[in-house]
C-alpha cells in the first residue's frame, strides 16, 4: 500500500474552519475505490496545523487519486487557506491495513 502522512499549516483565521474547507475533497477521496483511509487530525501542539494520514491500495490507486477531478479542484481551493506548503512523507509498505501495536497490547479477558 501507499502510506502518506502530510502536515498542513493552515492560516490561523481558517484553522477552526479547516474541516469544512476540506470536506468536499475529503469525502470525494474517501469514496475512491482504492482509498484505504483518509483521516485528518488537529495537532495538539499547534492549533493551526492539521495532520493527514492517508493510504491507497497500490500505485494505480494513488495515481487515480492525484489525477482525479477533486484533486485538481483541491489544488486550487485549499492553498489560499494555507500559511505555507504542506510537508509530506510518502512510502510504499508491504501490508494492506494497520498492524497491532504489540508493545501496548490490550487484554480484555478479565
């Protein structure tokens, strides 16, 4: 799978509205057949930063995403709300879902 994490520095005046600003892009991306997940979180350290964790089934799914109409629209509509260019980590990993964090295993059998 293609695993991506990106940090979006949002303009302070738009930070509280970012979920609504990015909603159309988020919903359209989540509806893509090759999208495994597309989840936003707000930074605990910087209220003007949102972190996007996304994953796509394979290279074809990632390519379909970046060539989609909604991606093209987002390239026009999202940057005016950003304070600078987002930063990204993009890797291919040999799995297709989240793995359990064994070091913090939870046993609820008691």
